[in-house]
C-alpha cells in the first residue's frame, strides 16, 4: 500500500501551485504561474520556485532581492 502524503510532490499534480509566506520576507511561489507587470506584459518565469517581494523596496520587483532584511521589514 502506498502511503504518500497528500501534499507530497508525488501526490501533487504538475499544475499545482504552492504559496508560502516567509516570516518577515517574500512570498515563495512553487509551481508554474502567469506573472504580469502592471502594464499587463508577461514576466517570464525561469525557475519553478520564485520569491516575490512583499516589502516594496526590491530593485528587481516583482522578485525579492533580500532588501527586506536591510529595511527591517515586518509582516
């Protein structure tokens, strides 16, 4: 009998997306998503997991560059 966890990578489909809010940091998004700029232009996703900025001070928005640590961002 196979005892896979429902949330294990094997049990999840390839279309599943997981979002994890890091404490006082970015949103980690695992899976394929359609990112768009404020103009509606597609933003290519080159990795399966991306870190999205929540602090608003990243120089590479919408992605996190770690600046939240310098500005003592709290969520």
